[in-house]
C-alpha cells in the first residue's frame, strides 16, 4: 500500500514540478510566480497551528464546571463552592439567570437558589456563558463583528440552539449540549481573524454560509471550523462538542440533527444581526429546508416568531454585558 501524501507542503517536490527543467516561454514562469503565494499560505497555516498549540488553558472554573457536569456523583455543594471562588462570576451568573435567557417567573437571588431552580446541567451552561465573555469579546472586524460582537453572536446562537433542540424533542441534557455548541461554534475565528483582513468584505457578507469556509481555505489555508476543532481538542473538550464545532458548515443533507440545529440557529442569528456591523443576506430557502429536515416545518411560523421575540429581548442585555467584559 502506498503511503498517504504528506500533510505539509513538500517544497522540493513543488519546486521540481514548477520550475526545474522548464523551457523558457512554455509557461513555467507563471507556475514559478505562484510558488511564493503557496509558500506564504503554508507559513500562515503553520503560524496558526503554533498559536493554537500555545493557547492558554481555559479558566480553571470552566474546566472544573465541565468536569462536575459530567460527574454523576457531583452535587449542588460542589458547584456552589466553585462559583463562590469568583465573586465577579457569581454576579454575572445571577445576572444571566434572571435575564430573558431563562425567562423565569421569579427572581433568583443566590447561587444555591440558582442551582435548585435551573439544575446542574443548565448551570454549567450559564457558567460557560459568563466566563467566555472575555475570551470571545475581542475585536474581530475582518469577520464583520462589532467589538465584543463574537460573544454576542455566540450567546444568541447558544440560546436559539437550545430552544430549537427543545422544539425538536431532544432531551434536557442534549438541549444544554446544544447551548454549549452554539456558544463555541465560531471560536476558531479568534485565531484566524489576524490573517483574514484581505477577505474582510467577502467574509462579512458570507457569514454563516459554506462559501465562507471555501474562502478561508483558499485565502488563509484553514477554515474557522478546523481551527475551532483544534482549539477544542487543545482544551480537552468532549468529542461530541468538537464534532459539532468542526462540522457546523457541512452540507445539511450529510449532517447530524445536532449539527443542523446549530446551522439553523446560526442562520437565525445572522439574520437578526446581533453582534454584527451589518446583517448579511440570509438564504430563506436554507432556513426552510433545515426546519423541514428537523420536523419543525408545521410549527415554523410559531417557532420563528418566538425566536425573534427572544432575540429582541436579549439584544440590549448582550450589548451591555459585552461592554462590561471589554
């Protein structure tokens, strides 16, 4: 069996195939002229991979929360102890718990009460949302985000993904998984943004589409889906979450139910324009197709109206919290 081709760029082979032995005037010059661009792309990819490898760990509170959320023996006291280590986190958790994210009928005044009202799985989602506001709150202008806009967009997607998962009949645990997937689906844009300035105009208009992935591959050498998956592996996140991050732009016909939920949430939030300088044009037929594939077509009008209402309520809260994290 022949060995697989190397993943990296074989410069010797490239030079041989494009220049060595080429007769002047036969087109070899054009091929040689293309080599610097290919080499530059390879160097850019290696730089991105090095940046991912050197990423700092996620905050210890996040890692402890993820571990406890998957520990059947963990109890409310364990969560409370973790959150109390960080008073700023505790305040942000309570602010989110009492926001339209959960639309509770009563005010939650303490972390123990939040644990009782929400449950441990939902509380995990709140902690992640609160602690990622700084991570996702930077300036990503090349992708069409306002300052802090990636976090606003991600929180919107997380909320819509959880709502769609509930409408689609997924379990309570799966609904919270969809929240986390919506929150982190675009995390790869953090490491690609410094290299994406030359695609700024196209990237903003192609937000949420498969064409964006092709543009990233052609120009940068890596998509934000692949970069996000590598970041998630570096952080030791669950395989199911890595899969959702890596595949949120695949063809819906080849996608799992969970991936299609993230895709639909992404389209809804792009249409709403939360966190974006200018809302992109969203393909209505793509939304309709996803709703149909999820078995939600007969309730589409009511579901979409509820999502729009929730996003309108969330917009000022997200803008306010993004400023607090700056």
